């Protein structure tokens, strides 16, 4: 039985799925945080020196719909901490690249991607890098706090651009963002380039404390997700509550490598904070 079959079976068992239902988030006792016994002192010191010229305050974060540790709705914060825990368990002690995509367009992948990155930044021993790979319809530019807006598309088009020119502060400590940059109709070709692969290799290997989250278009829109999933370590599939059928989930899931499929996140539910894991 495939991982997707198991996920859908869990949903049916818990909520008689029709068309998309929800499941209970695994408890901390069932999925304990993996603690690695490695010497991270040097990296922790480096993280502490990360510059932060502009920081979001509560109204900024509320407007951006991004989580923070002491926000009022703790259920949402806990849900993203649980996703982070599952990612860490599957990383086996190493940093990783996580691709987030949705079953249908505007299904909540951007929301999940930016808040998963935020959850990683809560940990003072880790940094988060969010990359907006939705080049046809960028949605994360509002998180950039500086004036220069070079992004991923600019870097992929300009062979002489330095990586540092596209990494921007994201308003939170230890949180960085590569925005999509200029809109382009050639996004698929650019994401399928050697330059894109080399970029992700560089971003992942330069800092062992860095966790990279990719925001991608749904497989319904372009072939981008399939290209990016080949470059990612794991894939999370976002399902907008009440807006997708089981057939649509299957169609999206078929585009994901079985070995990389991490789980399904149901977005915009009446009861927030519930997820399906394998």
C-alpha cells in the first residue's frame, strides 16, 4: 500500500472522508522530537551573529499571516511545530530541503511554506530559508523587509548575479527569504536548469543549520512541482479543506516520488491544526 493510500485511509477511518476530511495531529508522545548529539556550538554562535536590520512586530506578523511563539491561537503554532518535528525526524539529523505544494491552485501552499519556515526559525540553533519558486504568480514578496527585490528568477536569468543579492531578511530572527523576483513565463525552463540545481546544492551545503523550504505551484498549474520535487529531500502536499476531491488528491500525489512524500496538510479547516502523516 502506498503512502498516499495510507494517508487517505486514515482520513476515511477518522472522519468518513467526503470529499476531504481531517485527522488528528499525532501527539508529542507519539512523535518525539529527534535530538542529535552533535557539536553545534560553532554554528550556534554564527547564528547568533546573524544581522537583523528590520524586525516584524505583532501587527506585521498578523497582517502577513505568519506565526510567532506567543500568538493568541496556540493551536496554529503547535500545528506547525508538529510539522517541523516530522521533518526533523525524517531528516535523520541533517538539514534538508522541503518542498510544499498544493493539490489545486491557491490551495494554501504559500501559507504552509512560510509558516513551516517560521517554525524552524523559532529554534535558536537553526535558521530557515524560504524560497518562492512560484515564478508565474509570486506570493511572498510582502515578507521582504529591504528595498532591493532581486529574486530567484533574476538569479536564474543573470549568470553573473551573486547568491547574496537574492537572499533577504524576512522580518523574523534567523529567517531569510529568496523571493520569486521578476515574473516570467519561462519559469519551468529556469527551474529545470543546472543553475537552479547548483543554487539549491549551495544553499543546503553552505550552512548545516539551514533548513530550506520551497514554495511551489500546484501540479495542476505547471510541471514545476515535478521538477522541484526531484531537487528536494521531501514533499508536503497541502489540501484546501472542502475544495478538492479524492481524485484530485490522487492526481497530485502521482507526481510525487513515493520515497519523498512526507504527508498531507489540510489547510483552512474549521478546526485548525490537524494533519495526516504516514
